[in-house]
């Protein structure tokens, strides 16, 4: 992370990183997402079931080791968590050198991966605005998880997230959107949670291979997808090593990484899933 990127990340709460992924990785990742999407659609309503502490009921796929919820329909979306267990193609993102240079620049202690989601958003789906207004809320545990700080050693984040894009995405295709600077806000947003109606929201248009790094303290969401292209992204969240899973299906549990997955990872890759 260079000085301009640090300045912009501190000022706005996010940066767009162009061409972070190689073309061959993008191609392979998109192929694996498509296969996993088909598998999840066939199994979403089947047992075993797991109720998320945050509300949604997930299907736990014991064969491939992922959690999934949602529905393929107009206005719908599918979220696939713990995709690492399902396909080794995603291993290229674990201890990915260019990514870790950014992560280590904004998390002061040893970082670990605490969130992993494939998000598939269909026609007319949007992601409601959330986040923001965590600055200074010392009594709110949830806010502390996502707190943004700046100290004597510079930027010091709690949970941050890298979104990898495997296809181009414009505003009308459901672009990720943010309300810049709200990671330092002391006030609750006066706007409703519909990102399409929030005048503070800025769409971040990207191309395949680009990535967006942002602090979870930033107010963010996703514009409605008015195109026939299903919007597919990979989300990987990081935080201090003591923070447990922040996936909705396994919130505050140990990361859901199967023994067979650990067996194929290098020591440095494995360490990113070991908060202890």
C-alpha cells in the first residue's frame, strides 16, 4: 500500500485496487463460482439446516463443506460461505501476496481470515445499506468488531474486507456502493437503507480482476442489479487474529475449515484460519 492509497483509505474508508488478480485466476475463479452456484441451487432447501444467529437459515453441505442460503429468482440472491472447503481453486486467494501487502498495512496485529462469502445477486436484487456510525461507540460490542482507528502506528482496523471481481460491474449491474467517510461518522445516517435512494451513496464501477478494500465501519451496500448479468463476487474478510468467524452461519465460532482443507494448505495459509 503506497502513501496515496493509505491517504485515500484513511480519508474515504475504501480504495479500488485495479488488476489485483491475474487474468488466469479470474477465469478459473469464475468457472468455480459457476459450478458451485449450480451445486448450491440444487441443495439450498435440503437438510442439514443451521440457523444463523443473525436470522437466515442455512443449508450445510456436508460433502463440499459450505454453508449457503438464498434463492435464485428475480430480486433474490445466494450467499455461499466457507467456499474454501468446496474447491481448491480458491486457494490462490489464501496468503495471496499482493492482497496481504494491503492487509498487513491496515491491521496492526497478526491478521486472520474471518469471513468468506461468494455473493450472487440476480436481476433486481440490491444489498441494503449498512455500517457506519461505529466511531467512538466503546460500549457497543458489534461496533467494536468493525471499528476504524488511527494511532501512533497509523491505520489500525478491526474487520476489513476485500471484494474480488470476476467480471466487469457497472452501476446498473448492481455495483458495490459506499458512503465515503462514514467510517469516521458520529451520527446515524438520516437516509433509509435503500441504496438506490440514498444520495450519499457512490457506486464503484470495476472490471474483472479489480478489487475493493474497505473497512466494515464504512456505510456500504449494493445498487439494484437492473441487468441480465448475475452479479458474482468473492468477499474475504480479515481482522485481528483473536476475532472468530464473522460469517453469518458460524458467527463467533471457530472458522469452519475442514481437516481435508487444512491438509492441502501451506503452513502460512493455514495460519490465516487459526485465531488461536
